[in-house]
């Protein structure tokens, strides 16, 4: 069980996730904090912080390994001394089309059963690069060479290879996408959310809409 919240202390949302680096976790922090800022009724928005080495809670993960990772997350929450842990976000790409968002449902259940505070399962379909392609104008701002990217229209959650597709498109433009670009893309998306709201202007992606709703529902 996570530590009890102490009234009057600063609130934090801890973000965990997958990947070799923390790029995607940092990107989710940037976006989620902006979403919260638009809906927060109090004067203080929780501080979103990417934590530690990437941790993966895949739907088909070994139960023993899964429990060990959950215990580690709980330990981090319990030992957090900078304020109260208001919520926990876990990022894990679905890696396959998932029209019913079953991977999100399964991951959320795992987090809830562990008793983590206001858990949010951030499960991009098919991967976080599909979310980026739902924001074509923001994606094009990352590099001068990307200004004329030919990003396919239509839904972004029905294919199988969001990252490889984005790499191929940007490679043709003269600068191949790298995971480190996630934070830049997220920064531009956060600017758009701040001014125009979180609705994706490009291809529809149900997992993005679900993520926005879940983050907006976090309460201090």
C-alpha cells in the first residue's frame, strides 16, 4: 500500500515506463502536466516526475517479475519524501492494434490491485509514435527538414509499425526520427494543448483520447 497523503504537502505524479532511456517518460510528463493544468480546479498542479530506470509491466510478463516490479514501484512511492504521491502513470506501448484497449484495461487492473494511488495506464496504440503522428504540425516543427513531411492521413491506431513508419518518413526527409526526439514533439504538443486543448488535429487514435481523459481525472 502507498503512503497516506499528508494535507498541505506538495503533490507529485510519478511516471514509469518502458524503453532504453527515459525519453518517453519525460514526454508523457510534459503532456500530462499540461492536460492537468487545463482541468485543475485548485491553484496548484501536481508535479509530474519521470522516475528511475524504465520498468515494464507487459500484459504477458512473467508473474514473478511483474510482482517484483510492482513492489519496486510501491517502494519508490513509500520512500518519496518531496511530497505526497497523488498518482502513478505507467507507460507501455501496446505494440499491436488494440481497438478495445484491452492492454490498457489489463495494465490498469494490475496497478489497481497493487493499491497504487490513482493509477493511470498510458498504453499508446500501436506505440507512442502513433500519437505523434496524430499531431502532424507539431511533428513537423521538430526539424527544418521535417517541414514537408508526408504524414499519412486517417486513423493512427490501426497499423502495426508506428515507429518504423515514422522513421521511414523522416529518413526520406533527410533526418531520421530518434527516440530522443519524443521530448521535442511532446513539448510542441503541450503548447498546442495549452492553447487549443488536447484534441488531436490529425488522425484519430482512441488510446490518445483515453489517456487524455484518464490524466484529466487525476485529483489531488
